[in-house]
């Protein structure tokens, strides 16, 4: 069985999204392009980290990362990524509302899980086989997995920006002693890797 990993971009003051997330601002006000500029403006300098983000046998994400909607599903909505999402593996979306699996081009199928993080992790591990399971985000989902002690490797991509408000990483997690595994930086990001 592989590890449970998490890659997430975060501001220096701990936010992974700005306030008021909505259709025209998926990461909220003020978060983009600052949080993810390193991915697009320095892809060669960050190639190793970018490769690790999508190198998993299955992914888990919260509903907010999949959709701007709340409540019952808009069945015409198929995610932020177009016809071929970047995952190329099963993705388990945490939600309170049932929805049939959604197969997409390139090998991504979104599965909608109403039974919480344990059910999502069990299903993701079964789908991933010997490969890693990646917790893709957002903040509330990562915080739940951290609080439950279910992440083996936490990879923070710290953007040099203070957002001041929004969706905060580590809220409600409690004390966790982290073991540093690596650090590297480029002009637009500092990559920190920890074992919780």
C-alpha cells in the first residue's frame, strides 16, 4: 500500500484560498494568481514538485474544490478542469449529496462519497492499489485528514504573499509534531515537506 500524501499551495499566513469563493473566483478574492503562479511562470524550475502533485493512484478532494455550488448537484457541472482533468485516476469527492460517478477523458472518474473521510480513504486506497493516495484539498478536507492523523507526507508550497483572510489551513487540527523531510525554493515558492 502506498502513502497518503497532500500537496497544497498556501500563503505565508496560512491561507489556501481567499474569501468569497464563487464561479468567477474559484479560489476566492485575491488568491490568484499569487498562490499558483509558481506552477505556470516557473514550470521548469518546479518540475519535480509538479510531477509529484499528480503522481498518485487516486485522489480525494472536498466538494468546494470540485464545484462552486452548494446543496443539490447541478448535473451539468463537470468540474473546473474542462473535459480532461489533470488527475488521470479516480477522484473521490467528499459531499453530503449523492451523485452518480462522472467519467471524464484521460482516465479521470469523479466518485461522490457521502460517508466521510474514512469511506473516501478506504475507497481511494482500494482504487490506488500499491500507489499513493493524494489529498488534493481544499483546506477543510486537508484539516480533517490531518486532525485524524491520516496523512503520511505533507508537502506545502508556500507562496510569498500574505492574503490576510480566506480559507485557513490547520484550523481545528490541534497540535501535531512534524518531522522535516525537505525544503527547496525558487523565485516564486518555497517547497516544504513534512512527515506528520
